[in-house]
């Protein structure tokens, strides 16, 4: 079974994130989710393939994609997998021939998206990430 999901989010205009290892966490939404989520948990026995990332808005803004091996613990350890930099105002689209792949053997792995403004000024930036779930 394969399913392609698109997650959308945007920065809230604050300067909460301090760097790539401690970004502000983005609230994500999708057409299959009611409300918003802070992370997407990968079902047991499936893998998530991140194919495409689109960023638009005000720069400089760094978008950080992180995962954790166990989202069920009280304080999960988030590992940075990818950092996308929008260096100035505009749009950036990154599509990969080889996606970022995260396999979930336990059902406890999760992905989240964060942001960081390197220049310390508050601004709005929107993000769309396409994730394929494959069994």
C-alpha cells in the first residue's frame, strides 16, 4: 500500500528557534488530518519517503526536518535530517530523485518540521512537504 500525503505549515512570525538543533516546532496540517499536529508518527512496518519540499515567503529562513526514534517517551530526542535554507524573499522547491527514507519497525518513529531565522528577525514563511507512506 502506498499513500502520498502533503503536509502544510507556516512560521508564526516569531523568533523562537535558536538554531538547527533547537528549532521552533511548526504546526502541520493536511487534508487527511483534522486540526493541526506537531509531528507525524510513522505506522509500524511502514516507511516514510520525503520526496518534495517547497518553501515560500520571507528570508532568510531555515526549515529543519527532524525525526525521533521514540516519540512515546516523555522527552523525545529529535535528530536533524535536513535543513532547507530560503536565503531571501521568494520561493524554493526541492525535489529529490532519491528521497529521504525513514523506516518504522516499532511504530514509535516520527517526523516533525521546525524553523529558525538566522538573522533573528520575525517573518512569515510557508512550507509544503510531500511524504509517501510505503508498506
